């Protein structure tokens, strides 16, 4: 008779375990948040993505390029995110040009300061902009 009660108890235990695991998956558990150098390989690839995305979505007639990366934080949870503060400047290259792009001077000079949060799965070259804020610098 005791065996008849064990099957429902086992099913109940499995159900509770699945509910707990599902709840844990919905919460972000921070494994690590730290400042990293801009020269880190995945940061470089991420900054290329950010620059291309910025130029593609910008209404400006000219491309922008990163002048200086001020700070990079890497956050690891169930995925990886980079949080980057940087300065960008308008170049002499228009939208379809990408080589030999020097920075604009004089009347067309424009510098901006940007903060980006980027979801990154670098080994699959997958990126997604989570947050972006750019202001005139």
C-alpha cells in the first residue's frame, strides 16, 4: 500500500522542482560585473557592431567613428553584456564610404558622448542593443 503513495509524491516533488527552476531562470543572477580593458577581443568586435549600428540608424549625412572609449564594464548573468561609455566624432566619409575617414574640422566638427548597453554572444557574433543614449559632447 505504501508504494501507491510514493508515485504521487514523486510526481509532486518533480513538479515543485520544475517550478523552482523556472522561477530561477526568470531572475537574473549576476555572476560577475567588472571593468575590462577596451583592448579585450570581444570588446573590439562589439564596438565595431555599435559603430556600424549607430551610423546605419543616424540621420547624419556623415559617418561617425569612436575617438575614445572612456569605460567598459562586462556583466555576466545567463548571458554577457557590455556597458560602454565612449566619445564619437563625425568623419569626412559619407554613409557609403568607409575607408580613409579622417575627423571633420571647422564648421562640420561634431563630437558626441554615448552610453551603450549591448547583449553579446560573441562566439555566434550575436549582438543586440539594449540601451543607447548619445548627447552632444
